[in-house]
């Protein structure tokens, strides 16, 4: 079974709750960015990562804005689950932007990244990295994968979202960034069943096809008729 949740920000309690405690060795959990367990590389952080690595299920996380991109970029690259990932330890993997993973007969386009609204107040290389926003190469990698997949997937999983999805936020109309605009173009040219994103710390169903996730955990797969329920 495949499960999806929002930002975890390095909080182990999210993984100790009843919804995730029941996951087993055949299950996969997607985290939609701001994973937060690769931040300072300290001893306590390493303990938390070791604990996650011992979970029986697989954790696939997208990057958000609250990641240490120097640590992420130092991880090795690997082709797995039909796409490009970076192993962290055990069954924990970072999913590279633009990868399309194939799991349980379903395809998942994954694209992390976003722009910190408070980046002017942060210190580069300490608690903020320009790499939070995608590169030209990552956009091109995604375009090539989407085209090779016939512009169709079952699920689009992102940290941020198309600007057209963001009426429920405080983002002023027309104030989006390049990533919002790129996702707007994906909406136009792709066919997909569901689009889920994190970033905004809200659990909000925006339409039958679109949902913003934070604490909620939704499932897809064998019981996907009821996947929209918590």
C-alpha cells in the first residue's frame, strides 16, 4: 500500500502516530517536502535518521525549502522504483526532482522545491540554500520524463503547487514564482488523476483532483476508492 503525507520538519512524533505505526514491509510512505531530517548532520539528527532507517516500510521524500541542500547534493544517485533517487540509509530515499516513479502499477511524477518567503531573513549556507529552487537542468529532466511517459501519470506529487491552486493561501494574485508558472504549464499539458502537494501547512481538499496535505495521511493502491479520506 502507498501512503502520502505532508511536511514532517524532522519531527519523529509524526512517524510514531497510530496512522504510520501500522505500516509494514510492503508499504511505501511519500513525504511531500520539508522532510527536515537532513539539516545539521549532528549526533541527535543521526539518531533520528537511524530510527527512521529501521522502519519496516519505505520512505520516499521530496525536498522542500527546509532542507540542507549541501547534504542532499552529497548523497549518491541511484536508479530505483523506475526513477532517480538518492539513498539516505535503510529504506529512506530522497526523490530527485522530475522523476517518475512506478509503484504498484501506478506512476508518480515527483517534483520538490519551493521558495522560502522569509529567505531575506535567513543566512545562506546556514539555514537557507539557493538550491531550494529548481535548476534549468531539473526542469528539463522533468520535461523529458513527462514526454517519455506520454504526458500522463496517475499522481503528481509536489512540495509547492501551480499558482491556480493557491487561492486559499495569502499569496497575492499574480505574485507567483518560476516554479508556480512551471507547474501551471504541467497542468495544461498533462493528464493526471490526482495532484497532491505540501508546503502550506494545511489539510485542504481543493477539488476532486487536488489536495493540500500537512498532517493528514492518505492512501492509494488497493483501497484507492477511499484514498481521499484520512
